């Protein structure tokens, strides 16, 4: 059993909750305002009814003046109508504003993911943090989901108490007549104070016991999270298309069953939470319920004694009893709202630890000059790089200048540093030593978004989204159909496109549309190439895909890429040496360093060079396809 430390001062607790509330307010102020107004309205309006009913009863039991009664009934009716109308309007407003709350929470998290240093995404700790936050949100609704709710409860309790107090003050100050005899002690100030203290004590005790019971969830958050993670992993494995084949082939469902039916599991009959529920959690909850019943009895007794002694009439009895119960509900609500905030604060702290992961990399502000002549000169100057947490250099003293409009091929064995080189060029990481320059200025100084605009990359493990083909190509919901079609045609996708009834509006995969199409690795690469074309950036980069294509299909893609690169600067990263033959320059990477560079014809005759070795090793594959260049 893991206990989570969650001691925290009230100050920090309010700071965390307040900061979280601000996050929502900044994104959707109307959501926050409408929900609070609704709370205030819902809480205060019942007192109008309580007050007016008391006056009507008093009138009935006392003066019985018809005109006064008529007036009171009329006021009661009109106010009831106004209250109902206001409630309906506020409810509607809050409902519509509230619709996207979970989406807002997702936005907060995903915005952070987008602006975070890429290197931080690599850290296993980051993934773990995010996954824990999501488990807390989806499992118990803890974290950001509880923020507005906590404030609603807090506000609602405070206003309930205020309203209740306003209608109960006279109970304590009204005096019983001196003729009351034995009941005259009710006039003694200690009587009122004693009763107030007793009622307050019970009122506080009940929710404290309840919170104590619920605090076990926060206390054992780690086990709770682990349980949820296991459940969401194993529980849904069977539905996951990517896993389905292996699941069936190796009967992995048996492993899942073992986890799902494990009686010792966190939420199962012999598990931690069942154990806690049978023990302290259950006892505290039961004691909390029992104690609140005492309250009602004592409050009734006090009001009835005073009424019997003649301090006030029948109408006031109903008013006091109703208001005291409400105010006491308010105090319970207040304690439970504070308890909720307290229990939730540990989860909020976790959320903010994640949201506060520093962003060091993307702080540059220099604008990238827009050049119609595409004359963007990029240079690697003595660049060395180690991945965070790694002792080995993935790149060593790389010096390179990209000639504008030329074709550069980067070749080398697996792990020689080719992909790392591209990642540095795209500033997914910054060099450990040396610098990369764009038109003579360190790329760190540029606004990152603008800098990225000059590159179009087909990454090694590029991904397409299960959305419309056009959305994939344009990376935008509103796409130019003609331009999309043209880019797909240039990328060699025409034939397949003509089979699609909806053309660029066809959904890829079946996740969101049952008529969506499945596509092969080669077709996916064509779509990815069309995407680079649509972006129309001055640098085109093609990293070899990990999913093996057959050499002919791949060579075809490379050659097409060469044609469509036109006057752009193009960089190819490839094992397929044959497909690099057309390049103006080939650089050979080995163990992170550039060990050879030159044209294919010059490199292939250097029998002692790495290029020659690679060429010989792979030659048998490419003899046929290389003829096409
Ligand atoms: P290539 O693209 O030539 O196959 P890479 O650039 O992917 O080579 O890898 C270069 C070296 O960096 C390899 O030794 C690889 O293991 C290491 N490497 C790649 N990615 C990471 C990473 N995220 N963290 C640590 N080391 C990495």
C-alpha cells in the first residue's frame, strides 16, 4: 500500500485552487460566471419562499386580515414565478457554457504538450506524470474536473449560511415573556450560546467524519492510479485494433483475465479499497450520517420550547426550523467543500507540476525573413549532440552547409546519427556543443513557429490522422480541394484517389467513419509527401520510413520526390544508396560523425571508404531499381 503525502497548508491549498479556477476563467469566463450565478440564485431564492410562507401562516394564525392575506399570496405567487423563470434561464445558460468542460481540461493539457520542449516529452517521467493526471481525471474525477465544483460548493454553502442566518437572528434575540415561568431560562444569554455551540459542533462533526472517510482515496492515490491504469489497459485491450491480432494469436486475453479477475486487485472484493470500505472508510461515513440526525432533533426542541413559552407565533416556527436546517446544511457543505478542496489539492499539485515543466527552448523572438527567392542558408557549425541522460554522443563535430536549391543525401548505417541530424535541424533538440545558423544567425534566436515554417519533413515514423484525406494533406479542417488533389497527384496518389468516391473528403481508417479507407505503407507515404507539398516550404526533408516498403515502391517515391522538390532545397535520409544517386552531394554518417562527402560517382570508386562498403553490401537489392535514375 502506498500512501501519498498530501500535507499542505491552507494557503497553498487556496493558491492551487485559485490558480486552477483562473485557468478555466481565462479560457471560458462565461462558464465560470454562469455557474456561480446559478449557485447564488439556487441557494438564496428558497429563503424568499420560507419567509413568505411564515408570514402567511402568521397572518392565518393571527390577524386573519383578508386584504393582507391577498397581498401576501400575490407576492408569493409573483416571486415564485420570477424565481422559476430566473432558474430556468440561468440553468440553460450554465448548461450550454458547461458543455465543453472536459474538452477545456484536455485543451489545457494538450496545449502544454505542444509548447513543451521536445526533449521533455522524451523523459519517461513526463509521460508518467501525464498518464497519472489523466487517470485521476477519468478514474475519480480528481484534479481540474473538481475545481469549479469545489468553488460551487464553497459558494453555495457560504450563501446558504448567510441566508439562513439572516432569517434566524430573531430566534435567538426574541425573548420569551416573563410570565413563561420555568421556561424563562430561555432568555439567558448562555441558553442561546449553548444551543448555538452545540448545533455548530454537530454541524462540523458530521462532514468532518465524511471527509475523513473520503480522504482514503487521496491517501492511497498511488494504488488507486495503478488500479485505474491496469483497468484501462487490460479492460480495453480487446477493443484495440492494433493489439487485436496478437491478442487472438497468443491468447493474451488469458493474461487480461488474470488481471481483471484478480480478487486482490485495488478495486476488487479482497482489494485495498474493499478492505478500507469494510473498515475505517465505512465506519467514518456511517458515524457522519448518524450524527447529523441529532442536529435536527435539538434544533426542533429549542424552537418549539421558545414558541411554547410564547416568544413567537406559529409562522416563525416554520421559518426558524427551515432556516436552521438550511444554515446547518450550509455549514456541513462548507466543511465538505473545504475537505473536497483539500483532497483535490494533492491532485492539482500534480497537475501544476506538469504544467510548470519549464520551457527553455522555444523562447526566441526573431522573425524569419520572408523571402520569395527561397534563399535560406542553413549551416551546422561544429555541432555535437548527446541525448538528454545519455553519455554517448549521437553527433560529433558536424559541419555542413546546405546549398540552396540543391539535393543532399544523408546515408549511413542504422544508429549512425542521420535522424538525430534532422531533429537538430528542426530544433526538436538544441546542440550540446556548436551551433546551427539560419542566414548567419543562431536558430535559437528565431521565433520557433516561424523557423519551422521553412521546413516540410516526412519523418521516419510519420503519422496520419484518422480524419479526412484533405485534412491530412492540408493539416487544416478547411482545405482547398483542388490544391489537395493536385498535391496528391504530384505525390503519385492519383490512381487510388480516383477510386475514392468522396475524393479528398474520404476518411482515412475507420475510427471515425465506417466508410473510411485503410491504406498501405506506400500509400501513406505518398499522402505524407503530398502534405509536405501542400505546406510549400523552402526545405523538403524525407527521412526513410521505418515500415519497410518494397525497394521498387520506395525508389519510385524517391524519384517522384526529386521531381516535386523543384527549386527547393531537399534532404534525403536513406539506406537505399541507389535512390540517392541523383543527389548533388552525399554525406556519409558513421557513429555520429560525417566521414565522407561527395557525389555518388566520386564516392563509389573509393574502395576503402564506408560508402563503397555500404554500396557493395546493398548492391544486390538495387541493381534493377537504380537503373531508373
Ligand atoms: P539513424 O537515424 O542513423 O538510424 P539515429 O539518429 O536515430 O540514427 O540514432 C543515433 C544514435 O542516437 C543511436 O546510437 C541511437 O541509439 C541514439 N538515440 C536515438 N534516439 C535517442 C533518444 N531519444 N535517446 C537516446 N539516444 C537516442
